[in-house]
């Protein structure tokens, strides 16, 4: 049985109506379209992952969608620098937090 099409940036209402959710995918792309980050959780086929990746790429990287990497953006009410710089800082902070156990040895 084919799963429903991917939800891109769903609202809370979208998520409540979409149950059951079998998998969740998060993607980040560079300005040239290279995939920088892929986090997936749940049960899914390669075809479902590929459909989700294509939907995310379209939303992030195509001419009519996404935010340009050099554009400023607002995060938590604060104006940020460009998107690529912000994404690198977020990923770096996450890696540092998740690797603290190694430093504690």
C-alpha cells in the first residue's frame, strides 16, 4: 500500500490529521543544491525516502521556494546573518552537544 504524499513544513493541524505517521525526515541543502543533512526516523521504503527528499529539495532549492543563502532571516525573533552561516552554526552546536559524552571520559 502506497503511503500518502510527504507533508512539507506541516502545521500542528496537518500533523494531527495525518495520523498515523510512519516516518519523519529532515533535510538541509546548500545553495548549489547539494544535500547537507538528512535525518530520518521511522519505517519507510527507499521510494518513500526519495519522494520526501525530492519534495524537500523542491521546497528549499527551486526558484519559487526556499530562502536564498545570502538572505537574512529571522529566527526566534532575532535577525540572523545568511542562511548557510546560520545552518552551519546550528549543526555545529548539535554535534558539540551530542559528543559531550566523549569529552567526559
